[in-house]
């Protein structure tokens, strides 16, 4: 039977499904003396888009695969009381473009681009999949919202990052699709 709740439930119960709250985000050293690992409230596994090239042929469109592009990556970071995490992103962006002087104070592109990882874990705590971002840097550091009526909350802020490309552990090890 196509719509059997028993079949669906028994298949879901085999693994219980992947959990979106079992992940970690890491950035490689950006002049801070160590790799930067922090409490990330929200992130995503990266997306990619393969463009489409339409070629007209006798009144029809033949569609061919185009170039791959990558959308920017957004994360939400939990703020520490010392504000260290927010300060590190501020400093990173300040190196890329100085607030007052409008100058790049890095050693060129290699001075501000870093590698990053998002690691997805199983419910047993084992690494499920690792995504490695190459050539990443922040382009938008979100505001930290302050309010007198926010008593039982932890400050958080968003960061929008751009990157050249990513690799996944499945692609690196050889995909089941190949």
C-alpha cells in the first residue's frame, strides 16, 4: 500500500532521522593565535547551484549545465559576556577594511580568507559528515539587539560569510552516487 503509516513509522524508527541540532562550526586561525571554535546557535549545511544555459534550437530550448555558484553562508552566534566572539568578527572585518582609513591592513587575499568547517554529528556523537569551506571571509556582521525587557535570554548575532567553494567528506571519500 502506497500510503501505509506503519511502513513509514517502521522506516523512520530504524534511525530516527538526522537531528539538526547536532553540529559544530570551526574557523581556522585568522591571526587570533588559535583556531576559532564557538557556540553557534544556528548554521546550515551549504547549498550550491548549477546554472543553466539555454541554447535555442529550431524553436526549442535545449538546456545544458552551466557553472556552479555558492550562496553566502549565514550563522547565528551566541554571545559571551566578554563579547570575545563578536570582537573577533569585528577585528577580522576591520583588517579587511579599516573603519576610519578605508584601507586593507591584511597581507592581500591570503591575509583575510580562512577555511571553515561545519561538522554534523549522529545521535551517538559520531561524525556524520564534514563540510570544509575554502576561502571564507565575513561580509556582514549583524547587530546585537539590546532591550530592557529581554531578561531571560542570551545575546546573539548573525554573521554572513562568503566563500570560494566547499568540499564535503562524502565527496572527498567518494560518493555512493559515483
